[in-house]
C-alpha cells in the first residue's frame, strides 16, 4: 500500500506543479460554460420565430397550436395568415412556416397522421428540432383524438367534450411536475448553463485524462518506467499507483467544477450520492480510455494528437456542443456507443429526478471494463 500511495502522490505533485494544468482543468471548462451557456443562452430572447398558418381552424388544429406554443423551449411559435407568413419568410423575419392543412381534424378522426408542411429559410440549419418536435406532438394528438372518439361512441356525449376532458387530465398530470420545474424554470439561462456545464466538464476531464496518462509514455522514454519495474514493487502496485493518481486527479477536477458551477452559475447537479456513484463510473471509463489510447501510441505526441481527435469528434457526436436531437439519425445511433452520451444522460436524470439511472451506470461500467482491460494489456501492466 505504501508503494501505491508513493507513486500516486508523486504523479499528483508532478501534474499540479504545471501552471498549464490549472488552465485546462479548471479555467477552460468554466470559460466555455460561461460563453456557451450565458452569452448564447439568453433566456429565449433570440429563439427563432416560427409562423403557423392554420388552414383548418378546428378544435384539434387549435389544440396543436396551443400545445406547441405552450410546451416548447426550442422556438417561438406565432400565428399568421398565409399571406403574412409568406411575406415575412421572404424578408427573413421568421425562420420557418408550419402549414396545417384543411381536413386536418378529419384525418385524425380517421386514424391517420396528417401531413404538415414545414417551409424554412436556408440559414435555419436546426430545422430538425422543429420537425422532430412536431412529429411527437402529432403522434400524441392522434392518440388523444382517437381516444376521444371512442369515448364519445361509448357515452353518447360529443367527442369535443371528451377530448377536453382528456386534454385537461393531461395538463393536470402530476408525475412531470418536478422535471418541468427544473428544465423549464423561470431562468432559461440557468437551463442552458446547466447543460453546458456537464458537457464541457466531461470534455475537459477527458482532455486532462489523455494528458495525465501520457506520463507513462514519458516514464518509458526517460527510463523511469524500467527503473520502477526493476524495484521490488509488483506490477500490480505500480499499476494501482498510477491508476489511483489518475482517478484522484479526475475527481479533484470534476469535483471542483461541480462546486464552482454550483456557486458561479447556480447549476443544480442533483442528489450527491447518486452523483458520486455515476461520476465514479464515468471516471473509470475515461481513465480507461486514456490508458487505451496511451497503449496504442508510441510517443507522447502521437497520444496527444490521437486523443484530442477522438475526444473532440466524439464529443460533437455525443451532443456536448449542441442538442443531440438536431443531429442526423445515424449520428444519434452512433452516440449510443459513446461514454459521453451516457454520462450526460445520467447527469441530466440525476439533476431532474435525483435518482441514479441504472442503465447509464451499467453502460459506463461496461465501457470502463473494456477500456481498462485493453489499456492495461497494451501498457503491459498484466
């Protein structure tokens, strides 16, 4: 145990003696969180404006407008006439137009999902958010409409009355109150900062782990590694010493960012015990990834180049820089195979409900097992 602690202490002292370590570990994550969360998360004042043209004018078309207008933080929805909408999109006053066709309600009653046209300007690159959101709303509206018609046939009451009861019951649903308060509170800025705080904390933690695991390559190049191997210390003790130092350095970084973002940006991270458990699993996966990259690299330079390329590209796919929902379907499927995706999902679930997401925990531990086994073998710890 003494050998393990001595190696761990030596590595930690070496890392924290470097001034640049504080820049990458603490300053940069907070700066990125501030820039992306505060400057671009302006409380919704600069959300794109989407015009809605209701050519049906029925109960269900009005219900769709109300549902999208009230339960939406992605864009601002405003009603327009057909002529007004076309004029405004030509002048780039609106980012897009949603056209509800005639016969919208009749198609829903027949059990079909109506085709809703969505026209947008070329500059509006995040249009998949709108189409995806509308698709979800239409599916729910179809289910509610069908239920109202069936209920009406059984009771003899007008289907409109039945639909009103269903909509009222949906609006009074209590199981989502906690999540709505957190995700859609009075401060949109807080929501943006919270999402970016977790994402950028994970990204810079991964960058730090790639940097600190390169110390093994440095030790091999300057002969320290081979002197350690020639001492009475076992391979297990040497491996445990390095691993413990990486794990503690990662926790010092992420723990400090949790505290800093809580005080500076009022980020709510959720239940401490659930948070510690999930972050520890995430830390194991990230340390394992760093060791695996170091195992395949021949030099520190190779590891740094490969590590940064892997981290930046995978963070993009995982939705660190932008919402995952706006990515193409194939990229969303790719994201399921990245530890950042499950880390962010888990952190979001803890912040929203306070409960530990078992699926995220298990998958992160699986990532950790695979990465560590490959990394330990390639680094010749076994």
